[in-house]
């Protein structure tokens, strides 16, 4: 059974379960109403014999009916969860056909100055991030983006990630339930930032013994005034009993408002995070990294999910102050101060743990996304890290091209002091091949499987110059923007030769360098750049239409090798094979393409 069929069958099964649960919920809604009405009638009947017995019955009924309501609501919540699972499987079936627009684009993670993010299509519409990301929370999406933007430099960390992803690949049920619990996430990074700031704010209730005493004495004070008014005093005297709590509220209003602004939007987010963390806590993992992440949620006595749900509840109670009737709660029992004090007590005990829990949760979501990626692409392989500065790829292909049409290539080359110069006609696939190597290297150094039969790689810092753009706000032409980009790459290659700089060895991917100037300058400048990069022990791939650059191979003593991707013309039609071959390109297709576009060219 293929993966698409599996997803469609799961979609149908979850949808049927959701429908059955919803029907059950609706039937029980009628039962709930009938039980309530019967209880009202029974209470009236019992009251006619004994009001004490009636009150006793009402108390028992309320306790039992509350439990029934909670159980009933759980059925509806489960139905929604099953619907989410059905939608997830439908989305995965569509993603296998490369219809993945429903997933987050990660466009806000794109940094135009990053060494490779723009040129390798990491973020944005139809990007690799959108194809891969199954993280529901903003922190999980940020962690996955960090995986793709920053190569792992420690082999042991890389190995642990690979093992964790391999385990999660087979945990289809666990991953999908994890994803479904988070599908309602609307966590704003700004609100999470305010919550982190609140963790470092000093307390103002817990440190003030008078406020704590007033907070506990306020209900007694109000009750005393109420009893005196009810028994002996005129109602006007009751107003005197309202003055002290009003003065306390006035004095503390600004500090309460400040704490509330820091926390008010985090309540729903924390409740959802609690569900996700509980799902992690309740599973048994085998691989070290997953076990280490799970251990982060272990607390003495109670799990992290309990503490986070508790914090979410406290914030929700403080949010009651939005209600117009909250003034009565404040007058009677200083409601705001009571819940601010609860917040401060929680923070005093667990303020160092919350960031650690968020970190572990985000890591688990990133790993789960890559596990899902491998599950959807079982023909991919886990790459091998090597200390030797040499790249070996067998049948490596671009991950975003559908498997039925993508064509792989082999590549073996040193990653230092060696350049592969790739020539070819228009549309032959030179740029795609550069992106293929670059993206698979990024995946390999994130700990992810790669789209290849085999990939052995060293740790390198990928740099690209493929899509340099002009910047009107800086009055910068595209040619000057490209020169600035090349300068950055040259400096990075030079820094890699100086151990004290801390720069990883550079592997560059350059496409049609110096394309913004005339042919003579382009050839002269390109040849000079290539010679300089070789002199600096740089390594990488350069794609070009300039066939004259192929002559550099003869003078480089093996440091430069010519490769080509040809386009044949058969019966007046272009025939693309997208395969790498040795040597300099011998085919031309620009004239034929221009004729097809209606441009008249004399033979």
C-alpha cells in the first residue's frame, strides 16, 4: 500500500469517528437537558417535605451534574480532535502530490543577507520550509527555521538528531496526534516575549506583607460590614466598609495593570502548550535526544504540563478583571491582588523552568517535522558525516521536484581548493543542480535525511550568489549588489584559512557571476575571481554560459574541472536530459527559443 492510500484511509477513518462522536454528543445534549429539568422538578417535590433535604439534594446534584458536563464536553473535544486528524491526513495526501500551500511559509524567517536562505528557496511560498514544516507553534517553527539556517558543527549532536528523526519517522500516530493538539495554536511571539519579560519582573505583592494581610482580611471585613448592616446599622454605614478596599485597589492599580499587560495574552497559549507537553510526557522514547528532551519536563512531584496548565488557569482568572462585574470581586476580596500574588508565587518557584520547557517543546516539533519529511519520502537516505573535506553524492536530486519527474546526478569533489565549472545551454538545469547540492547540504547539516541514494559530506558553511537584486532604497544596482555579495564570499573563504576567525570552511554556489556587465568585463572578472578563490583554497560550484572559462581547467593543475549539462535538438524540438557530463558544453538553444517566442532571426 502506498503512502497516499494510507493517508486517505486514515482520513476516512478519523472522519467517521468524528461524526460518530458528534452524534453521540448531540444525543447526550438532550439527555443533559432532560436530567436538568427532572432535577428541578424533583427539588421542588423534596422541598415540599423538607427544605434541608432539598438543599442536600441540590448540592449532590450540582457536583454530579458538573462531572457529567465535563465528560460531555470531553466527547465534543474528542470529536474536534478526530476532525483535525482527518484534516491532517488529507493535507499530507495533498502534500505528496506537491500541493502543500496549506502549511506555513516561514516567510518572516527570510534574511536577505543570509549566506544561502534566499537562493535555496528556504522560505516563502512553495519553499522547502512550507514543504517540510509541521510545527504548530511559533516557537516550533522558529526552531525548524534555525535548523535550516545554522549548520550543526558537532558530529555527536548531528548523530543524535539523525537518530531522533529516524525514530519519529515511524511514530505516525504519535506525530499526528501531536500536530492535532497544536492546530489551534495562535501564539504570537510578541506575547511570548512579554511573558519572558514578566519572568524577570520583581514581585510587588509577595514582598509586601501589608498587602498580603489586606488580601486575606478583605473578605472578613466585607462580611463583617454586611452582617452589621443586616442586623443593626443603617445601609449608609456599609459604604464606610467599602472605602479601605477601594483605597488599596487605587494604590496598586498601575502595578496590577503592568503585570496584566505582560501576561494577559499568554493564557490560551500556555493551555495549548500544556496539551502538547502532556503528549510528550505520556510517550516512551528510545533514542537519547528524545529522552533528554522528555526529561526536561520532569518536575519533582508533578509534571511540567500540570504547572503550565496551572499558570494558564491563574492568568485566566486574572483576566476576569475584563468583566464589568469584576469590581464586586475586587471590593469583596481584592480579586486582582489575589491572582497577581498567585502569579508571583508560581514565578518564584518555576521561573527558570518555563524557558527550558519552551525550548524542549520547540525542539520536539522541529524533529517531528523532519521525521514526517522522511516518512513522506522513504526513498531518501540519512547522510554520513566525514572528517575528510570531500563531498560525495550519488543520484542526488532536488527535494521540491516531484519524484516521478526529478532526475538525479552524481558528484564527487574536494570541498577545499577545488571548483567544478558547469557550462550548459539555457534551461539545461545548471541553476537547479546548484540548488540541489546546496539544499541537500543544508539538510545534511541540519540532521535531516536528504534526497539522494548516498551523501557523504564534511562540515561546511554554504554560501550562494544566484539571485542578487538591486536595492532602490540604497540606490544600488543589481551589478553592485552582486559585487557586494561576492566580496562577502571572498572574505568568508579567506577567514576559513585563519583558525582564529572561527569561520567554517566555505562551499560556494555561484550562478552566472558578473552577469550585469559587458561580455569582456564579465569574462575577465570571472576568470580573476575563480583564480583568486582557488588561490584561497576555496571550494564550490560555478555555473556559467561563458564557455571560454573552460580554458582555466588546463592551467589549474586539477583544481578546476569542467562539467556540462547539454540540451539536444531532435526534429526541431529541445530534448533535456539534465545529466552532468564531463567537459565544456557544445550545445546552443537560445536562437531556437527566441524563434519560438516570435523573434525573427535570419539564418
